[in-house]
């Protein structure tokens, strides 16, 4: 959460986060049903909103548990001494380091080669990696055991998965603030970058962050709220949860950027030392003559005095920049694994901090998965047909099994490329449309005055002007603006591209998506969005046919 992101994030929290969280909690609590049933009660034509939420949650469940599989993988390897990503492995002759690792870094090599065993492009699918497949099965088994007794008991597990990370974050905060260079990361985080405010992507990313962290549009909030007492003060809960969530995000960002600062400073100083050593040896300078403080000045002097020799060395002289290191630290696939593992390997007692970090990541991942599965299971168990023929445990088992089987796709050599497709396109656009329809449905279909009366019965008073203005005007207008920005951005981008790992260069390269991948992206977006108009059309046709049938009989 860098400085340029904080302002859009806080605005999105006030205009989108809190109002929509309150709205979804109130709808679930009042209707006493999952997402499909709740919106169907408001209007049969809106049943597609609930279906769209379930589809998005289903897509999310398909790929999100792969993160937990990776967390298990790293957690198991964290007990080794030294850590397996601490240094590059030797080649088969034991004469030098493996070339791919030397060109990249030990942490990148462990991620791309040892963990993912990634293929050069999405077109080379490769086989399933059995180690990752076992970790994925373990991740789904863990989720199933947590939801075994149904959605009501899931809350007890959520308390554990939500509280333990705070303890780990506190330990990490104490450690992170003592690391050399932590201040550089914090300055980077809190320095406003006003030019980013003009970038629509910053606002879209802020909205996506709010939607994902609060669970808006997935149906999980409606599902959990349907088990609340009818007179539960959901307004107070919406405010408290929003503030705790955002405070946690800022708290976690302070820890993260302290560690980013440590990593970036370590890499920056390491780069400077290499340049100093190169110049000292090349020009036979006295040891200690070149320092980090006088390096730039001395480079100019050497260039002026020995132009021919200096020009020959130019390809080897790296341009060391702390700002560039910090910019690099907050981008890229596998960020939670590459960047953190890079910082952890340079800490004292690295195994302990590695175990703590990946255990925390696992708890957070499982907590998110419980919300996702609840969003899928509640509408299914609300169905009279399913609940009369199958017990909850069997329904839960079938959902977990289907997701696990589909999830094996992400354990193939090209699995990470498909993971990125799902992560980038399965939810963002769909969530914007779902929450837009939700606000319009409550304010203009169900009626804001009617909703006010329901809230008065539930929480003892009518909602303030702030909630009504946000629901009726501000939130929908902002979502429409983001929707337009999102569509415009992709039209201007042209052919969609992805980052592929080039083992020969030891770095990511940009490639165009093949046509079948673009077709999958289109299907992912359309399959959830089209649920809303198709369900409304189906209800309209059904009612029209009934009317015609009655008129024929009459």
C-alpha cells in the first residue's frame, strides 16, 4: 500500500467499502437466506445477482486454494537448515552454480523452478507436479474439515484463522522495525505520489482491494449475516469490521514495507559494493578510497581521466538505485513468496521467521477460503431439493472435490499462467457489476424508504443521511466510473499480454496470450456477468408463458 495508493484506498473505503458492507449485512440478516434466495426475495428478476456471486466465488475457490498449497510447500521447507532458497544449488558436476539460478536469484529459482517448475509459455502445459498436487489436496482437506459441520460452525474456525495472524504480525513488526533500511520502506510507503491519482488503475486497484478484503459481491457476507439474530446491530458491525479491516491492512503494510525497505536497502548496498569492488580493481585504487558517499563523484572523475578504460567497463557497471529497488519490491507474480523469502533468508534465525510467516499466510488463506466456500454452500443448502436428498457434509464434500479436481490444472507446468488469468479476470469486472446491481436493486427496486423501515426494525433507528447518499448516488456513480475506466483501459491496451519465465535469461518476459487463452478470459468474465440478464430473461419468459397459458385456458 504505497503512498499513492493510500488516498484512493481511503476514499474507496468511505464511499464503497463501509456502505456496501452495511448493505450486504442488512440484506442477509433481514432476508435470512443466502445470496440467491435473498435477491430473489427482493425481486425474482434479481435471482441472477445471487447466481453471479456464487459463480464468482466458485471461480475464486478454484484457484485461491492453490495459494494455500504453496504456503504448505514453503512451510514444510522452512524447517530445513539452511533454507532451500538461501543459496543457489550446484550443478550436476558440483563445479558451479546452476546457470538459471545465477542469472536470476536463489529465491526466484526456488519459486519458478523448484516450486512451480514453470514452462516457458502458457502454450506448453506440461504435466501435473505431484508435490504441488499433494499440497493442494492437503489444502482442500483442511478446508473441508473446517466446514464439515456446515456454515454455522465455520465462524468458530474463522476466529482462530483471523486472530493468530495478528500475533505473527506483531512479532514481525517488532523484528521488521529493527532491520537495517526499514525506514526507507516506510518513507516509500507514506510518501504521497499525486501523479498516481490521475491513473484510473490506482482507483480500480483500490476498489478491488476493498472488495476482496471485505468480501463484497461474493455472497459470503450475505451468507454469514443470514445466521445473525434479527435484531443484531449490523450497522455497528459494518463500521467496526471496516475500520478493523483497514487498520489491519495499514498495519500489515507497515510490516511489509519495513521488510521491503530492508530487502531493497540490502540489494542496493550489495550493488554499490560490487561497483566499488569493480572500479577499485580495474583502476588499481587504494582499498577504502571509494565509498557509497563519493561513488557518483568518483565515477565522473574516472570517466574524465580514463575515458577509454571507463567506456570498456560501462556494461559491467550497474546503475544502483534505492528507488528502483523499492519499485521492484512491490511488483510481480509470487510477490508474497519471492520478496518475503528474499528478506527472510537474510534475517537471523531465518527458519523461525520463515515458519511464522508461512503459517500466518496459511491461516489468512484458509480464513478467506472459508468465506468463499460459505458463499457457495449457503445457497446450495438453502435449496430444498438438495437439502432433502443430500446431507450438508456430502454437499460440502462434493463442492470441495470438484474445486480440487479443477484446481489440479494450476499445478501443471503452465499452471501459474492460468492462475494469473483467473486472478486477473475471474472476479474484478464481475464484482463491479454485481455490487452496482445490488445498490440499484436495494435503492430503486426494493425501495430505499422500505429498506429504511426494515433497518429501523432491525437496529432500532433509521440509517443516517451518509448511508442513504452513499447507497443512492455516490457508490453507484463511482462504480459506473470505475467500470468505464476498466473497459476503456482494456480497449486501449489492445492484445492482452502476460509475463512468462525465461529460464535462459533468468527473468520474466512479456508475451501475447494465444487465442484460446483469450477465449477463456472472455468466458470467465461473461459466465458470471451474463447470469444477471439471463436469469431476468428466463423469469420474464417463464411469466409470459404462464400468462399466455392462462389466457388460452380462459
